[in-house]
C-alpha cells in the first residue's frame, strides 16, 4: 500500500471511481467573481462530496505506473510540486504520450471532462459584463477537454509565474482546487510583472480562465498550511487543471 505517497490522507482507502459532482453551494462566500476579463472564480463550487470523489480519483491517478512524479525543469532544478498527467503527459514544455516512467499515460476520464464543461457553462453562460457569454470566449461553447494535470503541493511548494501555452487550442483552462488554500497570482498576458491580482483559492473552488485571460501569467505564491477541511483527509493542496490540448486526441 502506498497511501503515504498519495498525499498522506489519514482517511486513505480511496477506491477511485467517478469524479462527477459539483454544486453551486458555497455558504457565505460570494457565488462568483471575475478577477480579470475572461477569468471567473466559482468559490465552493465543489461540495464536500464532490471534493471527496475528486480526491479519491486523484489518489488512483497518482498510483504507478504513470503515477505521481517529480518534474525536472530544463534549467536542471526540480519543481516543488509533484504531478500526474492524464490524456497526454505534460513535461516542460510540451505534451507526449508516454509518462515519466516510459509507460502510457492514463486516459483522460470523460467524467472529469463533463465536470469541467459544467464549470465553463456556469462561468460564462450568464454573459459576464463586456463579453457575450459562451460565444464570446474562444472554445467555450464547444468545450471538449482531453488532458489534465494534477499538481500536489506539499507544505512549502509553490509554482512560479508562467503561461499555459503548450496546448494547440485556445479553449479555457478549468482549475479545481482541493485541500489547503493558496495565494494564486493572476497576472497579465504580456509580462511576468505587475499588474497582477492575488486571489485566495480554497478547497472546492473552481477557477476558469479563457478568452482574454487564457494566456495570462499565473502561479502559486504560497499555500496556507493547515487550512484544508479536515473532513477531506488531504494533507497539502491538490490542483487539477483541465485543458483542451488541440492535438486531436478525440479524432
Ligand atoms: C498551474 O498553473 O498549472 C497550477 C495552478 C494551481 O495550482 O492553482
Ligand atoms: Mn498553469
């Protein structure tokens, strides 16, 4: 059993399974905000049951072969997050069919695609100010995600400012957060420098960035240790980004 490897969850015993779920619950937090044009934050969009299902699925995806691994940057240093890819294996900076250990990457689960499609519909469907709803955001109306990257942030891990530009499609990226909260820096599309907005992403939050925000620089400045809902049994922070690769995986 390698549960200790899988984010140290005290509850353990994950059996994988469906990742469907999502709710528009969220208690006292605002239902949504738009930190930048094209970027929509849906706080608490995943209720505790949906978070549990996604965590259980992440634990299954993290198992070898093609499981959780460290990432070496072209500069030689190691990233502080550990990753698992689905659909295609992401490496800095590209996608390929074989995972870090040389085995085929795990398939992209259709339930995860359906969950991300619902998030895109909810984020843009009402027509944020200045945009024309789903039709005003590139790739939103026909969103067909086919790849995902799971990042695990142990205490102290972070991610430098970067653009997601290894995909060949400009459809939105959907980001699901579980466990500890983090300070997420949403920058501009031109430079790694200001202006930027720092957002707190908490477990259960969903952030969708598409249209004019699709190529915004972004990163994780720090995680806030110990802020995870203890009921989840996750140590650290998990983030799942769902994307459309544009590599024609769906024929
Ligand atoms: C990423 O940019 O790939 C991950 C962002 C996050 O962890 O919230
Ligand atoms: Mn990114």
